[in-house]
């Protein structure tokens, strides 16, 4: 394996969320392939239709070309006991010392190389002495592997999104909440109140979802506020008097779809405890609906609770790209330093 970055190398290329998976074709059809699909092609939580986390492009090692090696994300997968031609080709990339190290330490299953063949590239080697050992390590490190590529994709998207920002919205958010927001220049301010701000990307099309983001601040009084049922209640209370599918129809306010229950997980936003909620929204009169991601962020020192959300309307189209955009915007929020 080669390593290190060089300004002489070409820039990595590849579609958003695309991963090139280099593995022997027969191995992919077996239990190792099943484990990999369960990690990288797991369906995104909270969606009505199945949409995988990443777009996997599988390539047999014998079909690798110089162009394919320019991919933005590459994963090589092998086991050292495998004598199939494709696996042997990948195994030849490992030194005898590396293989001996893996024999001694059965928890060792991954090597990372940045900029191996191109600038801005991540190349991951996933390996094991045998299939069961590799599968065990893959399953134990599922979230770590997903997060590694999610963070990379978010970083790449952020560089494009935040190249130009809406300074007026940033200034307003600073005044209202003392929050530092990064909002792309394409978004426009729709509504602002004492503890509420709503911005929208106003030019949806067949290639572009209708995306809204909003922020709300209230006092933090107890940890019960971040229980799932109370987060749903808070969301519905915020929306009932503020956002409508049809502003002329007060019965078209947004509510949380509970027939498909939202999913929750604990995360960090700007190093503060937060709860992520993913789910579906609809208008109370059931005229519209779509997907959303929200974060309830606790600032204990300031005694504040921040609710931030992005929701989209994009009927009959995939929601994955728009949700990634929402994540990038919301997770870039910086809370007051106190």
C-alpha cells in the first residue's frame, strides 16, 4: 500500500454518497457481502420509501482501472485465508508483517490511507484472518464505519454549501438566539419572532427539493424535555401556530406523522448533548407531507434548550440528498460560548 498526499496527484472524483467497494465477486455474494450491505446499504431511518445510506458501486479487484482508483471513497475488503483470485489480488497489497500483526491481534480489521491515489481521497482496507472474524469486527464497528463516511460526505457538501452564505439570516440568528448559523446564500428568511426563525430555499424544482429550516429557543428545566414523547410534543407545539402548508388555511399547520414512528438517537452538536429525531411530517388537513430531521440541543450552563429542524417537500423523489443538506446546515450550528 502506498500512502501520503502529493500535490501532483489528481483530485478525487465521485458522486455524492458514492463508495467504490473492491471485493472478490464470489465473496460479495456470501456472508461478508451481507454484513457490508447491512452497514453501508442500510436504509435511512424515518423515511417512507427505502433509501440506502450510501450508493455502493461494487468492483472486482481484477477489473480495477486507473480511472476507478481516482474515486473519492474506496473500500477494499478481503480475508487472508481466501484463495479466490480477487481476494488473492487484494492480499498481495499487504506486507507479511501486516498479516502477522492481524494474526496476533484479532480486533485489528481496518487500515486507512488518505490521498492514496488522488487528493481528497479516503481508502479503507477491511480485512480479517477468516470470514467470521471479519464479520464480527464489521458488526461491532457498524456505527463507526457509517459515521466515518457520513462525516466525509458532510464535509464535502459543506464546502460547496457554505461557499456563499446568507449574512442577514446569520445576523438575525445572532440577535435572536446568540447562535452562529451557517446558512447558504440561496436560503431566504420567511419568518422571525422573539424565539423563532424560519428560512427556506425558495427555488424548488424537479431536481431540487423544497427545503425549510427553523430554529426555536426555550428554557431548559429538566431532562424530561428530551424524552422522545416530549420532543414530539414540543415540535407539534412550535409548528401549530407558525408553519402552514397553505398560509390562507389555518387548518393546514404541520404535525408529526406517528403512524411511522420517528427514530431517535443521542448525538453531540457543537460539543453539547443533543437528541436527533428523524421522521415524517404532514399537514393537519393531510394535503402535504415529507421528511424531516431535527436536533434538540441542551445548553445546561445557559439554561437553554434549542430546537432546530430541517424539513422538505419533494413528492415522488428520493430524499437522501436533501436530508444530507439539512444535516450539514444544522450540524454546523455553533452555540454561545459560556
